[in-house]
């Protein structure tokens, strides 16, 4: 099945708020039509036309937008969309090139058998799925949505040749600022962005295509076939496809340390050892570090292959920036030093100052979160009056008697009680959740204020801020127990609890609760429709129903995988089974995520990305930090190193394994020597494996070679023409003038 003609179905939906009256909606529709964007379906528009008070929260005006095939193709050329293209070279029949309208015939009707990359690349790429292409095999449904969104984002309030219009006069009467007052010339802002900023529009998203989303869900849920990455990319775009590709990749790679951890677990049980004194446990931490280094590098290679296949491979910042400016980006107009065209420019020095202010605000909020976590540790009994005895005359700096007493035996939060001890955990989780929600809004405003040029830069900045805050919440207690308390049993207890509770929480909050809430809401609406003759069944308004769905929050899905990766790598020596549990959890999780994306959320706007972005850098921080944390657990938190150097340790009066004073320096030196050797070995392993696979480099070189060959042929052709003209005693310009004089009388006769 191929996609229907673009003119026959809505691609995007746009919902107006009750603030938008009918006359504004009408003028917006006219402005869209000027730019080739057509309203093919509408819900509530005719009713609002008859009654201006009809546009309400319960009955909003929703428009289904589309365009023509020609308009989309022109936009594809403007945004430099990369697609498979035929070439004039027999040795290289197909290559990835920027689409152009002039060479359209080279991009259409390309069969799967025609797309033949070099052998190495072909064997490492997922199978192409053509069921989500148009009749000519040119654009996917994701391409259509991407191109129409690009047209919307490039549409100003006034056309270039206009000084005023009915729409601008209406906006003036509503005191809406639609011109950039900072610009030396009159520069109109993006229409849709103005409507969103002033509360006239609240939803813009692609329209779901039922048979395609159900096909994706069915293939994802199947255990027989792999995940349909190409179909996901064709439908949802690069952002969603890269996430599921990374999740699938990590789930498969988790099996390696998972099987190792499982083997060590059975050996430990057979020998009657514990995590604290098992000889093999340190090797799990060591193997997990090298596994993480290899997994990170291999993912970079996988990412490059997928980016090349999906037409988003970019090796330079300028290539990545060509994916499009954010409509919210503001800057001074200047002449581009590269292209010579007028462009928006924002000085990096101004943004650096904003970065510093954002960092200061984040640090202040982190200090507040730290205080909450310290109180929580007192309430959980991690910091108690016993710590004062263990630390001798030193006063525990994080001990708060009032809160700590509540965790004592018989108290309200008794740490020894199975259910009372859960109360402070739940309270802390609820409080931190509220704190995270507050910080999320602050982080978004700070990132918007930083004025990033591209959507990728904006996303990377907000990821950095939010991950710092969320990861702090996930790991601060564990780092405290590892470094300060040095209690392997508490570390393991906290890890097991956090890991298991977090897995169930993810499925409950992200899938079960939203599903129940939507079921209840739909049931109420259907009952209301039966009782009230004027009420409308939600099934009769599909666009309105889709606009009412929740937004897809990809950040939360990435964060869950990142936190899980941290549990597996940073604390491998304390909880070797973490990666095995992660495999089982992820097999359920990514199917639950796809079900949520298909049934419970709006279809996300597709984006052009080269990979998972900032998440990759954060993962690398975790990888290299894990060498240090596992060495600390090995030497100081547990008794694992004592099994190898028994003379360097002794047991104190509280039963803890401590260093013998005369061997402390020697032990510390050995530990950090091991850590440095591990890091150096990891760096060497990483250096020996190329970040970009040779097969991808070969394909990129093939494209460059083709372009150089075409350019060389064009130059030779021009030189031959010049030589031919000179042999006849006239220059090319004179020849053209002679031709024009010859044609002129014929034109005049016509």
C-alpha cells in the first residue's frame, strides 16, 4: 500500500484556542493559502462561522492542512532533503544526494533492488520498507510532515511584497506585535509562532495514519521480527527512530554483562560468598567498563550508518546547521561570510554570558535539591546516631537529630519496618518529582532565553540542564553511600530498590495511568453524547481527538534508559545482576513505549537529526566515570580488595573492613594506578576503532567523487565550447548576441 495523493489527505492539524475568533481564523486561512498551504478538512470551523462564541475548549476549531506535490518538492530543494538518486555512472548507479526539482526524474520510481550501497554498508543496514512512500517512491509520510512544517515555520505574517494586509490590520487591533523591532529593516515574525505566543493556537502536529501506526506497533510487538527502524523513521522521523534504534542496540548489548553477572551470581551462591567478599565480583566491574567503552564506540558506528541511510549524515557543524533555523531564533542581520546572503546572527559572547547565568541558577536549585536528599537520608535511617559513634569524635556533617530520630526503632519511619521504611522513600520521590517539574519549566525558559539557532542546539542545551538535575536525584544517595558511608550492603539495598521500583514506576506512570485516564475520559464523552443530542461523539471528530492527546515526551524515555545505564555501569561491582534485569525490563519497556506513542500521544513532529545528540556525550561521561566508581567500591566500600591484599586491611570494632594505617598510602596508590591503567586501556581500545565506519566513508567519498567528476566534465565541455567559438572567430558572448538578433525578427512577427 502506498500513500494517497498529498492533495487528498491532511498532513498536519492546527488547533485554535477559544481566544481566536472566527474573523482571525478566516484571515489566517487566507494567509496560509497565499503560501500554498491548503485547509482540506476542518472541525468546528463552520459552527464558529455561524456563532463566534462556538469556539470553546469543548468544541475547538481544528484545521487539517496539506499542500501540493509541487510545493513540497520546492521545499525539499530549499531544505536540502537527501534522497537516493540515480547517477550517470555505471559503476555507481545510486547514491544519496540533495533533492532538486530540475533533476526530479533521477529521484522518483527507485526500486529497492536499485538501492545498492557497497557490500559492507548493505549488510549493516536495516531492510528498506517502501509501504510508507508515495506512488512515485519519493516522499514518505514523515517527509511530507517535515516539509509542510518547514513551510509553516518559514511563513511570515506579511508576504515580502506587502506593507499591510487584512490579517496585519486585525493583529494591530489586537495589540499583537508581529514585527521584529530590533531589526534595521522591517522583518515580520513567523505567523504560527506569533499565534502561539499570543495564545491563539496551542497545537500543531502531524496527523496520524491509522494503518501505518498499527503496522509499526504490530511489528514492534512481534518477537519473530526485529524492530522496523526504517518504517519508524519514515513515519515518525529521525528523532523517534534513533531513540528506538539506540534502545534496541543497548538491550542486545546488555546481554553480555548480564550473562556474566548471572554466572558470577550462581558461582557466589554455590560458594556461599556475598557481593562483599566474592573474588569474582571485581572482574564484573572491570568487564563492564570495557563493555561500556566498546558499546559506546559501536553505537557511534551504528549511528553513522543509520544517519547515512536516512539522509541526515553530517560531518560538520555547518552541515548540521543547514537542517533549519528555529522560528523562535532572533538575531542581527548580517551578510554571511560563507554564502554572501543575508542571515540572522547572534554573537557567541552574548550566549556565553547567558550560559553563565543559567549555570548559576541551576547550581542554586541543585543546592536546594541536595538539602531535600539529605533530609530524606536522615528519614530513611542512612544517617543516624550510630554514625556519630562510627566516625569517632568527628561530627557527621549531614546528621539532623530531629529527622534522624523519626527513623529509629518504633518511630513513625522505623527503618527496620518493612512498610514504615517505605514512607520516607515515597515522600522523597513525590517531593523530588515536584521539584523536577518546577525545574523543568525554569530550564525551558532559560534555554529559550539563550536563543539557540537550531532545534538540535536547543534540545542539547535543555537536555544538559535537566539531566544534571534528574541524575543528581537518581545517584546522589548512592554516591553518598559509596564514598562517605562506605557500606556495600546499603549500596546494594538502595540499588536493588531503586532499580526495581523505577522499572515498575515507568510502566505504571507512563502507560497504565494514561491509558486508564483516556478510557475514563472517552467513556464520559460517549455517555454525554448519548444523553445530549447536541453533544458530539469523539469518533466523529478525529482531528479534535488527536489534538486532545498528550504530547510525546521523548526526554523521559531517554532519561529512563540513561539512569538504567548508570546503574549498570557506575555500580557494577555492587550489583552485578543489574544488566541482566535491564535486558528483561527493556524487552517490555520499548514495546510499552511504542504502544504509548501509538495509542496515547500525538504524533510527534519529525526532525532531521544526525543521531541521539547530547545523550551520547552524557553516556560517555558515565562510561569514563564508571572506572573510578568501581575502583572505589572494590577498594574502600566493600571487602573485595581485601581478598587480594589481606595484609592491608583489618576489621574495626563495628565490623567494618578498614585500611591498616601503615599500608593506607600503598593501597590508595595501587587503586588509582589500577584506575589509570583501566582508563588508558579503554582510550587505546577506543582509538583502534574508527568512529565512522569505513563503508560509510566510502559512500561519502563516492558522492564527492561523483560531484568532482560532474564538475570536471562541465568544465571540459565549457572549454571545448570556448575553443569551438574561437575557431570560428567570435567569442561565446558574441555568438549569443548573434543568436538573439536572429531570433528577434521572428518574435516581433509573432
